[in-house]
């Protein structure tokens, strides 16, 4: 989205590629301004809300210390508070540090991770609460408990049955990450919340937690000013809330058994007995970011804010009714209402850059602000999409939502996501921050890889497996597993919809397959279009309604009118008893694999597992030799393969869960099967006898004996084209951790395959799709289906809420299928090409414009020979005089690393996999910095890094707030140190495709 703001000092706009918010105004970042030595002094009390303040511990006001600066009492600065944080035992006291450079020279309290902690025995935090901490995400001591408690109950608040909150970090055996344990959850004693990826960097951060118990989704964790986790918060366990907390330990201090000690430094702790309002949250985070010079996501300044309407804070009215009121979040109580149901605007989810918006319809739908008008001489900023416009914009003008605001102009007709009005003119620094905030949230991208740019098939509270078949009349029929509630919703069922224009539009979904009465949760459907024109649907169905315990069977129905109506009878697919059934008293199962023709047979794959926990997963294939032609469904024959008690499974792989087996026919008559695991990679198998035996099973690899295909517990989907080529949808990463085996899925990768001697060899993958701020805990996209027609390809998928369809870029597919065949390096976007003589002279002869990272990017490609790989050698860089830009340096583990620095935020970067570079030989290294999905990719000698033996992935994801990078020009510098020699460098002002980078070494 091209952002335009009209400002009282003239026009302020985001310039074209490489530009930033600019005018005669000075540039700056509100949240990075230091407050000097007095930042935490008495004046700080006026910067945060005082109402409901229970605990305020500030390291710049530490209280009683002994001669070694160990803290005996950390004084509570909350007005009228009943007590302090104390530690009477001298050997257990944390140490006060006068000045820490990384937080602007402010003081901190250091906990050693061995036995230090402070006791707050009087503190009680209830079901409505806010807690903030400025603390260090540091390496915790390894072994022992999974958690290290920063702040929590004094009687083991990371254990079930406790009646208090706990906030802390993972121990040293796992990646550092902030977690919150909240003892409120329905149907269990506790629930753990942890941020969705990417995890915060090691160092100090602003951690926040808010709970409004009666509110839907009323529990949030914030890191750096951004919501990173949320959960329902509607019940409390018996005895909640309990009294007594500690700082720095998570054992049972009350019983004299402290433990799970936190190692790191803490600068400030703030706790309230109420959830702060939206503007109060910003006020606290402004104060902490300014005081400690910490970065946070862009946010609107609060000073002088007179009205703040944010569609993201609204709950959709029930029954599709219009919006009767829109509360003001500025704290000024200037909210609007519409008592007339006929004139109410409508809340629309995911309208502007994936965020909700309110739809106004000119004179027929508006709001009444009770006589309040925007103040004269102020300023306004609105994220809107005008009626009929494809692209949203952010403008200075106030949309006339109220008839009193119109001044003779027509009432607003369009979408509004956010409106902020100030009663004063913001400062230049504040204007810069506002511009970045609005860009961060609403700048739309035309990138076809962005999930929000796919054509919407159906939106609901939960959508899964949007699978498609082509019908005999040329239309596309899609079946979706759906629920208005959630994946586990009692109303989970199946819908069908049709497109007659290659996915551009879809009919209203119909609940046609199973009746909605006596709900038995029909789910996980796949479709098959027989040569006769009949369409079959295969799906799971409970034997009993949802309120009874029941086994689940595998059934099919048929339609002879292209999915308009379905047979009243359902027919079981005969699931044979196997060893797991006898061992566990039954098994579960489901299918995610569309049925497929193999000669005159039809094959349907199916996963079996042992309840509970879905362990011992095994795959089977149902083969029918007469489904294609038999008119009587009762006479359709089925054979379940392989025979015997054991299905398709890689027993040597360390994953009990092995599921979602998907089969693909091979050109030589064999079958290929791939399935998901928790081992950090997919598994595959081959059958040469039609599925009866599967002798070759193990980790899925790019080529025989090659690297495993990195993948979390998510659907790994192959597809064979009509001309015998292959595509593979996967996620190219291990799970984020033992508590996040299902993700990340918010980046999808596509590899191309070719069959050689009955084995598929896969190309280096490309980024196919990505998303941000996705629903359902940020898991991401999955359960795709491919469609081929007339030489074009489409893919359907879902983020568990939206089912969408995308047409695949033919140039991307051509690059994948012909990877390595290209001989000439790409010329589009080539800024500088240096040969060995140019590199030896050290510097480029002309300045280089730094590209924008907001939907833009760049690529650095070089050939280098190392005689010494010690870290810290600068190989190449491009920086402005102010230091903004990028640099490539040697890193630990014999790797090469690129870092990007926008001058506003902490630099971010990524390195090649350890061990790929060797001394004494030329290496070809490419870095791709892609501001669409915000990825940094690294290739070494034509191979995309995947993280190596110890890493989770070979790509990094940088923060969207790095959008300030593109301000130049910078000066390109090529290093020539005693330990290395650069012999070629190419710089592109765009992110190359992986296939283009693979071609460069040739």
C-alpha cells in the first residue's frame, strides 16, 4: 500500500522505493529517545497509571543493600502498597548493578540462577490483572526443570494445582523464550502460553501480561509492545487467587524448597490488580521503552490523543447484526453509537492487510458521537479503503462517520480499520513514529505469495482441507471441513462450494453432505470424480452424536448432480482390525490424501494410530478395482494394504507420531508415500507392488542418501502433474520446540521433483507462500490441494480460518523444474557486478541506494576464498554515513553471516550453516534478503542452507519493523583481509529466487 499523509506543515509522505516518511521534519524514533540520568526519577510516577498499582519495583530505587550491593529489600514504589520484596538470607540476595549499557546506562538487579530470589509474601494478583517486566532473555542454567521463573508464586506456580501466575524462561537445554503459566483454564488446572515465532533475541525486552477474566480471549502476552500469545480466560481453579509471590525462583519457597532459579538481570517490575486499557498499555510501554532505550514495535504516541477507534478491538456482533457502538480507546470517552439497527455499520474481518475493518455505506450507515467533534488544530490519521478501491490507504483527512462531521460532504462510504485523532500537532518524532506504526499494520503488498492475496473460498471460525475436483461440466467442486467455533467445535461438519471461473469466485457453501441435526462431526473429507461423472466424498463420521463416547468410522457418499445433492445412504470403507486395535482396544484414523487413479484402480490412503496421544501412527492404502465403473456403491470392492498387522511406518525414526500418509503414483508403476512426524523431518516410502509391501522407508530426503526434508508436524503434500513431473509442499523447518511440534507453518516452501530410476529427486525449494498475524496461535497454512488445467496450476490451502486459492507463478515453476539448467546470471535488478580486479581495489566506484525492506529486498552474491575462518572478519558491506545498511562477516562455527541495520532497531541477521565453508578453496555464497515474507536465505555452493545438524532451519525471519532500512545512498565496500580474498561480487536490488541463486555458481 502506498501510504499518503497530509500534514499541517505540508505534505508528508512515504516516498518511493528506498524512501521513508519525510518532509522538512526531523527524523527520529519516539521509543528510542533516552531520558538521561533522571529518566526513572520522581517524574516517572506521572508517566504510568496509578489506579490499581500493586507492585512497582525499580532498579533505580533499589532500597536496602549491604556492602556488596546485594539487595536485602527492594522497595515497592506503588502508592500505599502494603509491603516490599525482601530476602533476609544474605546468601540468597541478588546483586544490584549501578549501570547496564544495553539499557541506556540504567540500573538492574542481577539474579545468579543458583539460589538468588526475593520474597513478596503479601502479594495477591487476581483474575483481572496486568504485569510488566523489563528483564533479560538470557541463557538459563541447563538441566532440571523445564522452566526458570522470573516472577511467580512462592509455592511452585509452574505445577498443576497451584493458584497463582508464573512468568519465566525455558532452561538452558532449550532455546531462550519467555513463557507464562496461567492457572485459570477450563477443564484443566493450568495453561501455558508462549510467544509464537520468531522468539525475541537474547537481551533485555519489555514483557507484558494482561488478563481480563470474563472477556473472550481475555489473556494476552506481549513482548516488545506486540501481542505474541493469547488464550481464553473464563474460569479459575479452586482457591484462586492465592497470596504470595517470589522474584527469581519457581520452586516451593513457602515450604523451604526453592528451585528453578532465574539467571539474568531485571530492571523493573510493575503489577496492577486490573487490566489496563489500550491507551494505558501504550503509556506504560512508552515509559519503559524511553527509560531503558529498548525497541518495541511501532505504536501511536499517546500524548494529546483525543480519539482512538481500532477495529481490531471489536468483537463481531452475534447473528450478523450491525455494530451498535464503537468504544474510544484513547481514554477520553469519545466513543460512538448507532441505536438504529437499520443504519449500523458492519464489522468485516481481515479486510485491510489481514486486519478487521468496519464497513460504512454512506448515508445509510454511520455513527453518532453524541455531539463531539474533532478538535480544531489537531491531526487525524485513518486507515481506510474507499468504496470501489482495491487498495487501502492511510490519510490525514477525517472520514465523515458522523453527520456532524461532514460539513456538507457525503458521509463516508468504505472500510475503516483505525482512526486516531489528536488535539494537538504531533512533533516531528511522533509523526515519524505514527508513519511507521501505520505502515507496520496496514501497508498492503501486491506480493502473490502473501496469504491475504489469495482468492477467498470460504471464511469461518475453523476451516480445513479445502480439497477440489474438476467436474464433468468444467466447474471446480470444493469440500471443506468447517466449524463456526473451533477445530474441536461440536458443530464441525462438511460444506461444499463450486467455482465456475477457475477459482475467482465461489458459490455460497452448502451443508449438503450430512444433515446438521444429530451432529456426528463429519470431517476430513476428500473428493474423487469418477470417469462416469459421479463424484464421491470420503470422510470420517462418529457412530454416535457428539455428546456420547463413540468410535469413528470411514465412509463415503456419492453425488450424480455435481455435488448439489448427495446420496442419503453412506457406505463404510472396511477398516480391517490390526495389531494396534488388539493392543489398545481400538484405533483412530483419518485421511488427508485425495483418492487417485492408478490404471483401472483407485487408491485412498488412510492413517491409523493408537488413542490416546495418536502414537504408533501407521499408514494404509485402500485399493478398489471397480470404483471407476461400478454403478452400485454397495458392490464396490476394497482391499486394505499392506496386509497383516503392520502399516506404513519408519520404525527407525525417533517419532511415535507418524501420520497423514499421502501417496503418489510413479511413472514406473510404483507408489511414493510421504508423511509427517515429530522428528523434524518428513518420512517417505516406496512400494513396487501396488502398495502391498513398502520395503524402502525412512527420512524423506532430497535425493538418495541426501539431506532430510525439514518439516514440522504438518501436512507434507506431493503432487504429480499430467506430464509426470512432481511438486512438493512443505515447511522447510523443524518444529520450534518440544511444546510447538505443529509449527512453524507460516512460511510454505515448494520443491520440484523429477523421477529417475523410480526415485524422486527434489530441487532446492522456493518460498511459495507466507503470512503474518495468522489465527489459531499463529500456526500458519496447511492442508493444500493442487489443481491442474490447461497447463496452469493452482493450490488451495487454509490458515484454519480462511480457505483460499492461489494460481502458481509459471516462471517460478519453470525455474524449479529447470533448476541448474540456466547458464547466464539474472540481469534484472543487478546494481553492481565486480570481478576479481574490482574486488581487489576494495571499494565500488559509485554509491548504492539501499532498497526498501517493506515489501522489497536485496541479494548479495559473492565468491570468496578463506585461508582463515576466525569470526569477525568483514568480507563486504554497504552502509550510509549514519551506519545504516548491511554487512557480511565471518561468524562462529566457520560460517558467513549477513546483518541488516536500519539505524532504528537492533540489527538482525542470519548465517550460513556451520561446517559448509572450508579454507583453501573457492566458495560461492548468496544471501537473499526478502522483505515480502521478511526472510534471510543463505546458499553455499548452490545449496540452500537448512540449519545443518543442530539448527532448526536454514533461513531466518527478521522483524517487520526493519522497514526503516531503505535510506541511502550507501557505499559498497569489499574487504581484503589476510584471511580471505573476494574474487566476485554481485549486488541486486531485489530478492532473487532460489532457482536464480542456484544458477549463479554456474
